[in-house]
C-alpha cells in the first residue's frame, strides 16, 4: 500500500508540474540592444516621408536623435542647398552635438560621423 501511495503522489506531482508549465510563454531574458543612431535616424526619416513632408531641401530631422547625435538629410551627390547652414542641424553647427547621421531624400544612409 505504501508503494501505491508513493506512485499516486509522484503521478499527482507530475500532473501539477506539467499544468504549471503549460501555456506559459518562454520569456526572452536577454537585454535588447538599444537602437543605433543610424537606425533611429532612418526611422525618423521614414516617418517624415510617410507624413508627406518634403525632404528635397535637405532639412535637419532631429537636433538630438540620441545623445550627441543629429539626424540630417542631404542629397547624394550633394547640391548647394546641402551646404547652406539653414539646411543643416543647428546642434551640430553650434557644437552641441558632435556626431551626425546623414541620409538621402529616400532615407538611405549617406554617411555617419
């Protein structure tokens, strides 16, 4: 009889254990890497295009896409409008940001620095 009790107890324990695990998603505990300045800038550019905002003059999309980075649009190849201060990110011109991501008017990477 004692063996029967142990078997029933073990069977019940297995059923309960299986029930506790069933249906629970496996969580990803690995930390997600933050988006790069390039990714953030491309996302901002895509959102701007989706809002049907004209990028042909090469506007600054963000003076701080992330810490110390600006997001700017230019032409590839460059045109004179790209060299005009009013079409460049003010934070970079004034030394408040030290890095930039430069995209073309279709949100493709030209360069990052």
